[in-house]
């Protein structure tokens, strides 16, 4: 007696992939026409790094 392997999970997976690709093709033009929302979040700016501390003084340099 041969054992039959169920293809049900594979069918569900392929159906899910087909639906997601189809919805992605429909949603792409809608996303391209969406309003500009860049003004809702501020632009992040970072301060310049602090200068490195001086570890030698003028007397050390003369030696």
C-alpha cells in the first residue's frame, strides 16, 4: 500500500503567494500617489563630536 502525500499545505502556500503578489501589484500605484508625509517627522541632525582632550602639554613636547 502506497502512502499518499498531502498537497493541501502546498496549495495554501501557493494561493497565499499568488494573492499577495496580486495585491502588491494593485497597491503599488496607490502607494505612488500617496501624499507626501515627510513633514510629519523632523529631520534628525547630530552635533559635531567633541574635540579630543589634550594629553600632553608644552613641557612634554620640549623633552
